[in-house]
C-alpha cells in the first residue's frame, strides 16, 4: 500500500459520494453529558427509498465503530468500498427500500463527514486534542436533532449492531416514544470490563506512536498510522473467532516467508493488511473518541441501573447475537432479553466469523431483520 495520510478522515473538498449534510445546533449548542457544549454540528448521512406522506416509514440504521453512512451502494469517488450492509438494504432486500425510507448517519465524533476531531473548529483549525469527551447518549441527541430536521417524529425501526447496537438501545431507552421497532445485534446493556480492557490497549497503541503529537497531527507530514494499524489488529483478533483463524490460516506461512528466519505467518500478514487499510480511511482521534464512548456505554447510568432503565423500552424488540462472538457473547444479549419486558428471546446468527458475523453472515442476518419488520 501507499504510505498512509496523516488522517484518513473525509475532508471538505473530497468527493461527496452519496452523502447529504445537515447543519445542527447552530442556534442552540448541544450540552454534552460529560460537560461542555458543542455548536454547529454537521452530520453526514445517506438515504435510500422514499419518505411517505405521513413520514411513518423511516428506518434508522446505525453503524459500528469504523463504519460510516455508506451502508449500501457501490464503491465510487467518496466511498472507498461498497456499502457495509450491501444486500441488507435495497429494493426487495430485508430492509426493503420499496417500502421503507432508510437513513444512515455517520456518527457524531466520527470522521466521514460528521463533526469529529478532524473537523475544522470555529477558529479555523482542526479540533484535534480539543475535541470533547462524548458518550453514546450525546450521539443519540445529535441523531434526534437530525430526525427533527428531517421531520421524522417516530422511526418505524431503529437497527444497529455493535456500537450501532449501543446507539439503537439508547434510542429506545432515551426516546422510547420515537421508536416503534428495535433491532439490536451483538451488544449488551453495559460495556464489560473485558471490552474496556481491550479497547484501552488499542487506545494506548495509538498514543504510543511517535507521530501522535498529543492528538494534534493534522498539520504534520505523518500521523499515528502505525499505532492505528496496531489498534486495528488488536481489534480484528477480537472481531473474528478462533475457529475462523484456525480454518483460514492455521500455521500457514505468508507465501514463501519462513517464520523461523524472521518471516511472517499468514495470520500476521492478514492483521497487518487490515491495519494498514484502516489507516487510509479512518482517523486515529476518532478511533479513540468513539472507543471511549463505547467504554462509557451503560444504559443504567443515572437511571437506577440497567433493570430500571430497560423497563422504559416500549418498542417491539428483536435481539440477536452471533454464535461465535467472544467480544459480545450471547450471554449479553440473553441478559438484555431478561431485562426488557417486551423482548421474546434472542435470535442466534450461526456463523464462525465471531463478532463480525453480523456484517458478513448476511443470509441469517437478513432473515432475522425480515421477520422483525413483518
């Protein structure tokens, strides 16, 4: 690959692709849960289908940590890859755009068009280290403001997996009257100690990069791409499964390389490739900001605990998890099912792909979503 830029963030002047943009909080700054305020928030989002006359057919799709608004569609200028849920969203697909108007926003704190650390602040410089600490709840406030601007009072469904699942769950707890159906995949009511531990190692890897510059690297010739690549590698191990790694790679060498002579195993090459790939399309500060937001995920914080908080959910609920997910194991979704009064149980996505199964096992995921939306 070519050397990574100092940031893989989308910047003004880059191709829009299919993005639309909404300007929010210009006249009423957004108060953040951890303190401070943010005004002039831009949200990049994409839509598919047609909003009906009474605005009752809108579905909100929420992406995971390194996802973006491009949930469906081809790779093109502005979008390095095809949609991350291509095959799930579209005409006659599980989220049928002949029937539904689908909205997918890039998350607040992200780096693909929505305001985040790489965005230009009012003083003309990138926020960088000055970007405030945010939470999943702050992200929902921004998404609710987007819905308000679009004239959408109630979502026919809110759908998300992983970090998107955290946001979907928070929507149903914070604004239950605005969510008719809830589809939450591969997440729990709180971030566990193991999840926080793994995330903290990734954050440390980025900050240990000599090009970190305290988070203010946007004017430098190089950013913390090595640290971001290592962080992604740590994440990738936990996003997949032992079963998949053994079946795909085993102890195979990478091509003609000899590990006993300093060469790599095939699985090492795989991790390096995905790390380098991410450093070309993502921003290290956003990776940290969003990882910390996920660490803070706790639907019961300030609400009397998870049990009390989840009684607020009034939507029709579908919970799903991946059989081989060891990062957000099925027991976490089973705990949610026990705590949400309207939950009927947990749908199991049979896949050897670990946590990423909700992104790659499209046939079983599609069947679950189709049933949930009937």
